[in-house]
C-alpha cells in the first residue's frame, strides 16, 4: 500500500500547470486528533501542501508530536477524489497514510465522506485493524454569521467517543484563527482540552 500511495502522489505532483496548489503553515497551542492530544498539551507547528485537479487531490500534512517518547513529528500522505453531485451534496473517497519519524509503524486508512449542506459524515477504515475504525459526524451552525462554527461527534466504539466544538475566523485574505474544545473542558479541565491556532494560507 505504501508504494502505491507514494506513486500516486508523485503522479499528482506532475499534473499540468493548471492544477491547483494550495496549503498552509500554522501554530497550534495543542495538536488534538480524534479527542486526544498528540502533543501532550504542548504547542505544535503544522503545515499542509495540497495539489488538486478537478475532483482529484493529494498531498502531505505534517505536525510536531509529543508522546513522551522518541517520536518528534508526524507526516501524513493523502489521496482522494471528491465528486460534487450538486452545490450542496458531495461524496469524497480516498486513502491516508500516517507516518512518524521514530518509534511507530505506518498506519493506513481508507475513508469515505458524505457532505450534505451543513452536515458531514465520515467513516475511516484501518486497513490492518478493524477495531481502530473511526466514525465522525460534523454539524455546521450557519446561523452564526461572524465566524464558522461547528460541532463534532467522533466514535471508535460505543465506549470510546467524544464531542467537540470548533470555531474558525478569517483575519485577512490569508490568515485564519481556529479554536477547538473537547467536551471534557466543561469538567474544570479547560486548558487540557482546548486549543487555539493561527494559520497562514497560500
């Protein structure tokens, strides 16, 4: 699987000049992923580079990590295709490969996402361990006009799930601020369950 993903990403890099290229560089007070800090509550530099052509896209995402061991960064390769059925409905399928510099084997997931107006449903399948499959439901709140606000519900199984609130505000043509808070922040653990990030888009 690894070699296939790399080959597909190399193909995307060689797309014609009319292909879209975008990305961002940012700094987050805490790298949170699926309800758990990946940086032990510490700040993390993050970035993404994405190439797209029509519905086809692929790229790389990276962040600092801190698990209390020798791993220092994570680098994810992704490849997908998004079909826009209408301006309010789309289907997105693809694959993600998670990589760490030290201490961990690569992990691959297949995913499928359905977007219907302000609701998104995503399902991720671990290619080697079905017990690690993950489901996410996201609801955007369009009545909040001055920023983007959404609610996340994520679940590995009925005993392992979480709720979260996300906010995003553009501070200019290229600058964006993001806030993310897990439901455990309500239990006098705000600093351990909330993150604030600033991102420059290009």
